């Protein structure tokens, strides 16, 4: 059954062809269809110039008209579908390492394809032939050997790899991501070109680097992606703090798996496709403070203060990559609290319930589970925390307070430094079930904090 996105793209192709223009499905959607995957979206490449596309489709948005890229909106079964439509083109110089300074529109589909990034992304598909024959290979236009590379499991730059990466530095990260996502290898000449240009990845905006890394972490093949980042020299450039995890020993009685780098890779291996970005980044950064705090003590290797140092390092990474305040807060919370599970069985009831109040606590639980399975393998504390969290209703974790600041003032207390201690003492007693009424709470405060 065709998706709404495919139906919308087919309608665009049909209308363009009815007006005498060439038009095809292009890029990732063709690759995914040949891999028997459902494309997330469909792009269209056409000989029609941008002004023609604007005139043909009533709801069209010029997001990159200078480069011949427009968005065409349509509604199918009540859902708005937006399709990218790009005019065939050849590119001029890329002085900023990201986008061409100028483009020349073309009537040639082949000329358009040979300026694209990788052979597996450089194929076109004729939906009319596909509709008539039902034969995907027969409907595919392949000027660059993409089908052969797809069958062989190879990510290969189109044409001169050095030139492709000099044009657009982000392509280096995309090569790694595609290879990891599909379980492919990077073709040797292409990989060598990445190593040559790795130091120039800094020309790409921090936001684009962040987004590519987040995709690598959440597409279900994070370990392979980071192994390839390391292998190509990109890791040292985009995340030098993670590169420093290599060779940092850990106490074998707690970490029989090896050094901090291996431990982190094992966590990344457990991130499933669709994992939340904050959990994924929390997993990557949870031990980022260990290299700076490594100490070979007389009894064993120690990392005193690695959580606090890790939070500071993670905060700098989040700032550099321009995460939102909300994302940053959750990532830092995961780093800051990942060691607290060691005390979970000994926590007072009030402390445990406050622990459960952490935003998105299931992410904390999942990070701890992955952390245990990537080291000693003992899930005792995880099981205890999970069961207690599941058994504790939300109203018991954060109940309506029996004693408030207004109650203390009415009881004759003046606001001051001790106010917080009084409220905390009353709330602790409430969480632990030692008081059930306001009167009992105020009596407790009077006993411990005489007026």
C-alpha cells in the first residue's frame, strides 16, 4: 500500500510531466525502496525551473529557490504532505564548505545526479514505469553505479571523493551515518578522503553537526557509528571529549569489559532505534568526566568527583552544539544522577520519592540498566528501583503539601534561613508516612524548631 507521501510525490511528477517537463523520484526514497524499506519522505527532481513549479502548484514555498529547491504542499485524506521539489542543476564552487556559491539549472538528469553525494543516494526512479511494470530495477535510472553499491553494501562518493567532501564537509558525517544505519562499509578511497578532510569538519555549523550525531545515536546503530567516527578521525574533531575515553582503565572488579571507551560503546550498542535523543546523549556522556579524574589509588582505580566534572564537561558540549535549554537540562540530569542508583536500597522513603521526581525518570532507569549490562551485569538495584517506581503512584511521589510557608507564618514563624529546613522536615515526614495532617506537621515543626 502506498503512503500518502508517495501519492503526493506521484501527483507532482504527473503534473510536471503533463506540462512537458522531466520529473523523477530522487535520492534517499529511491535507495530505501530498493532496500525494501518504507521511505520517510519522497523528493522530486525535475527539469522544470523554480518559477514554473511556483506557477504550477498553488501551495508552494521557496525555501531554497536560489538553489532550485521548493516545497510543494498538498492535502491527502486530511493530512498535509510537503514534498521537496528540486530543479536539475550543476553546482559552482563551495567556498563555505556547505553550499554552492552559485548553481546553473540544467535539463539533464544525469548532470544533476553527478553533483550529488553518494552513489546509493544518486539514483532516480520513474514512477510511471514502476506503475506500469511493478519492476523497481527497471524503473530506476542509475548513472553512477548506485544499484551495484547498494547490493554490495558500500557507501561510495560520486565521482572524485576529495572534491565531494571539499564541496560539502557535512557529507563526511553523512557517510558515517549511512554506513552505520545500513550496515555498509565505506569504500576505501571515500574513507581515505574523509580522513584527509576530517580536520575541516569544523566549517560545518554546530547545529548541523549536532543533528547528524543525534541521528547516529538514535537510528539503532550507535556503536557502529561511533566506531566509524573513530576510524575516520572525525571523532577527535567533533567530540574530542569522547575521544579521550580511549585507554582510560577501570577497576576490573566493577568493569570487566575494559576501558571507558569500550564501556561507552557497549552502552551505545544497547540504544534501540527511536531512542530519545536525551537518553542517547546521556548514555554517550555519562562517564565523560572519568579521564580527568582517573587515579590509581593503592586499593584500586578511582574516579573521585567524576560525576561533577562530567556535568561540567557535558554542559560545555551541550553549549557548543547548541542544544535547547530543555534538552541540556535533561542530559545533564542524566549525567549528574547516574551514580545515585548505588544507594537506592538504602535511601530513606523521602529521599527515594524525591529521586523518583526527576524529570523523565524512566530515562534515568534505562540509563542505569544499560550501564549495569555494559559492566558487571548485576541488575539487582535496577530491578529494585524499577519495581518501587512502578508501585509508587504519582500522588505519593509528589503529594499536596500538608505544611506550607503560609502555614508557618500563621503559626508565628518569620520567613528566614530556617524556613526551608522546616518545610523540608515536614515534607520528609509526610513522604515517609509519619504525619497525615496539617496539625501533625505543625506539631513536628514546633518540636524541632521552637518559635
